[in-house]
């Protein structure tokens, strides 16, 4: 019986030599080349966007770089009975008797004052809080707990329930509110400091080496940059009480400025007798009286009006999601001597095309339900965005490309 080979019309498949047919010198050479290439790739591999932004705004001050906590600085949850048992096994350094006892005499939030006493010689050996003071006033563990709760979106009532299930004492509501105000102020100051450093980086880069194509010059002496602006809300559906607008530099991706707006304050709308304190002395959270839809335009107006004074920058080109209200509001209240140009995001334009086709399908289900399917809608949207992206900024070219994309569907 003939063996399989080229006589049957099958071409022998090429494969890597194995066993005694393999060349050790070639394998070693290839491995060395791969190792060299891998090391070069590792050294030349670009950093992530977050690492690049952090390196641009890194603080070189030695006082700020040496504020890191030691590696063994951690908080441990421990049962008090086990800690008492552990202390009872130790000996007193004065009378050398093992009659040490531990007692918790005072509590402040999640911190406790622990005292260790020898019952034989009636001597207090140690007395200290379970947490140090972070700012010479407030205990560190309480500040960290409030910051973690605010970051996780957990209210005081839910935290009280958690402490009850864990058999832990919970901090008082007044303590929680005071620390929340302190944490809020510290976060705002840290964010403002970070955005000022980012603005200085953008200012220096645009003066030394301009990256954008905007060569306009402002009479203020500030560089004219290209930014992207967008707004978001706490809730969807145009019923949110809180909104935020953000301006990001187009070249570096650094956040230049933000504005938070709120049209509701819980203390102002509540009865002061139920809150057990004078409502006239609180920090009101309401700084806007319009609707949720008007927050984005109001945020753009405030950010662009103070960009020269606070950031030493002129936002000459505005990349947004197609909303003309934010652009017109920025032009009206900016006070620039240069015109604010508007650029639309192609992704948002494609999204509007997808929504329009989907609404057309839903309104004519009998005629278009099986003809205008979801894959076809996605295909039309992809061709539409590709035609815009490849032929921008020529309007006539984009129009011809969009109309010609129908022949490929």
C-alpha cells in the first residue's frame, strides 16, 4: 500500500522541526533575538494615559513627596476579648507579675482610649488612643471612615446599621456631618490645586511647543488652546438636582476646570426643628435655580468666563457633543477677544444617526420591522461615521461620501 506523499496530490504541510531535526543554534539565536526585542519593547513601551498625566503634573517638592505612610501602617479589626486575653499573658515590667488587664475607658467615633493596668502593683503601664490625630484635631480613623463612606456613596444611616451588625460603636451624626464638611473642603482644595498644576503644564507646553493648529493670538497674552467640554448629571431623565461641567485639554488630556451645580438643598427644604440645629448657619448646597437641562450651559458659561483669570488660558476651540446652548453661552459670557470655534464629536453625530434610524423603525414596525434590522442600522451608522471621519473637514467631500455609502449596504 503506497504511503501518503506528493503522489496523492497533497502538499506537505510545513511545520517547525522537532526532536533531532531541530537546530539548537537557531533556537538559541531566535530566543536571544526574542529576549532582546522583548527588553527593548519593555523599555520603549509607552505608558498608560493615567501614568502619562500623573508624570506631567508630578510634584517635585520634597515636602510633598515624603508624606507617604509607612508600609506597616494599617488598621486591623479585632475582637476586644482576644486583645484582653493577649494582654493578660504578658508580665508587668515593675513587679514581673502576669496580672495585666485592659479596659476601654472612652470612645470617639471608631477610635477608643485603651488603658493597660497591672492589678498587682496598681500601675498604669500604657494609655493611648487606637488612632493618631491626622490634623492635630480629628482622629485619623474617623476621617478615613467618613472619606471612604463618601467615596462609596454610603449614608450615615446605612453606616449605623453596618456598625450595629458588626457590634461596633458608630460615630454620632453631628461628628459625621462635621467630618464630612472637612473632607469635602479638603477634596475641593486638592482638586483645585491639581487643576492649577495641569493648567500650568498646558500653558508651558503651548508657549514652548504649540501642538494644536490654532495659531490665533489673544491680546491677553494667554495661549489659545483647544478643549473638549461636556456635562453630566447625577441622575438620568432630566430630573437630577446635581450636574457638573468639565473642560479637558485636547492635546494632553488634562482636566483644566470643573463646575458643580445644584438646584436643591436638603437642609433648606427641611424643617430646622427636625434637624436639631439652626438651619440659617449651615452651608447651603444650592447654587443654581434653573432646571437640569440648563445646567450644562450654565457650567460652560462660568468655566469659560474665568479661564483667563484663574487658568491663564483662552479656550479658542470647543469640542462638544453638538449642543449649541453650551457654545452660545460660552461665547456670550467668556469675554474673549477671539471667536470660540465649535467642533462636533463624530461619535455623538453617529449616535444621533443610530437613534434616528431606530426611532424610524419603531414608528413603522409593519413596514420596516424585517427590512431595517438592528445589524443594518449598525452597518449604516458605521459607514456614516467612517465617511465623516475620512473626509473631514471638507463639507462637499463628506456629503458625497455619505451619499455614496448607500451603494455598499
